[in-house]
């Protein structure tokens, strides 16, 4: 498969990091989680960055990390849930690899994040309502950048990884067929 970079987008709790790690392993590629890269660089948690610099400060750091990570070759990158809010990030993702949108229902996301205390946008708020609001804003942006959309939640991680690989192979075959026709 000659697809190059694979970028995972989707809401928090959709499985980007878990699926990304397994996908990278299956494809023998290096895996990066943009939030973990930011935490490693700063030496502090995402929550701390939000608290001290606000969401805008975090988004600046996120854009820099996305720009750098998408420049790497043959990697799998899990992005933060809000990475698609930036036009610059969407352009980097779309132009530098294949984008997989891992989608999940608001109810699934609520269940998966119910005990999580590390997600700044879900603290001190009606978590369910906040998830619904975030999905309303972000879902069209995820769809805008996505080459492939995969619904998560009903099947195992391994099944989802296999489905992503299957769909990537289909996409690769289509793009090679198109190149042969137009080239």
C-alpha cells in the first residue's frame, strides 16, 4: 500500500489514539498522538495549558504540532478532537495524507468520556450537552477533510483497524486506477 501518511480525526472518545496505535503497528509505521506530542514538548498536561493559556493558546500549540507531524513520512497521527477547527490544520491534513474520520454517536462519546477528568472542554459543564454542541460544530469539518469515514463503537478495536486498512486499500486502488487513466 503506497498511501503515505494516515491522519485520524474525530471527537474526543472516538478511539483515535487506541485505533491509531494499533493501525500503526499493523502497518509497521510510527504512531504520534498530537496531544501527547504537545504534552511532551511543554512538560505539562493539556488541561494545564488550557487553564494557563486558554483554548486559543492551546490551539496555537496544536497547529504547530499538526504542521510538523504532517510533514513526517509514512506515519499514523491521531489528532485532538478540535484540530479541525483551524483552516490551516485542515489544509495540512488534507494535502499531506489520507484522513480517516472516526465517528461515534453523542451517546457513545458520553459513555466513553463519563469518568475522564483530563478533557478540559468537558469539565464543569453538562457533559452530554457539551458533547452534542461540539459535534454540531465539528462534524461538518471532520467530514470536509475525511477521505474515509468509519463509525466506531459497535465493533472491536481490531475489527475497526481491519476496516480502516481495507478501506485504505480500496482508496489506494482507486487512486492508482485514476492515475493510469489520466496519466
